[in-house]
C-alpha cells in the first residue's frame, strides 16, 4: 500500500476512535437516586443486596448447583445453561475446580419477573439517553461483584451478573 493510500485510512481510523470515545463518555447519561427508607447504599454498606440466584452462590460446587436448579439444558466445558421459563435463562460458569465463579441471569421483556435495580445494586443507577440502565457494585468483603444491565430494546432484556472478584 502506498503512503498516499495510508493517510485516508489513518484519518478514518482516528475519526472512528474519536467518535467511539465521544459516545462512550456520553455526558448526557444521568444517575438516578431514589429515596430509600433506611438511606443506606449497598456500595457504602458493602453488604450485597443480591448475592445469589435461587440459592446458587459464588464458590458453590456443581453438584450443589444441580441440587438447586436441576440438570442444565446445555453444558459446554465449564459452563452450564438453564432455561427457567420463556422469559428467564441463567448461565453458570465454573472454575477448573468446578466451583461457581459467575452467575448471569437474563430476563426478557417487560413482565419477565426481573427484580428492580434497587434490590440488586442499590439506589443509584446510570440511565442513558436511550433508556438503558447500568451499574456495577464491587463487594470486596464478600469476594464478588454484581451488575445490573437493562437494554433499551423492545422487548428490553435485563441481565444481572454476579462474578467472583479476582
């Protein structure tokens, strides 16, 4: 490729990178804070509001997971996938020792039964201009983090993830 042809490519890549940085910085996103009766934030208290899914917790053995959720719909290497209902699925990931390191639950649709963000990550959440929501809270003492992510699509998908801290 000649020097002459490289310049437009570099300009295009630079412009693309700048646009990406602009979109991810997004100064228009806002944080919503609700009034809770006890006034405590999960992040400040560092006590998880949401630390398990149907009794499945980080560090639990695969056998214990199967006791609580039954046999998975699909299993690949160190991952299992469960279809709970038409609107709810869960993926469990294991460490090589076959202990749970990640729990990721997807709720699809408005009436999917997804918990409210306040009961998962506390009273503050980032709400983007498109209506999507996101927050991650780290719980050092408990040894995991929890995230809440709600898409803006139709139907919306809410993903709640619990993952072991490294």
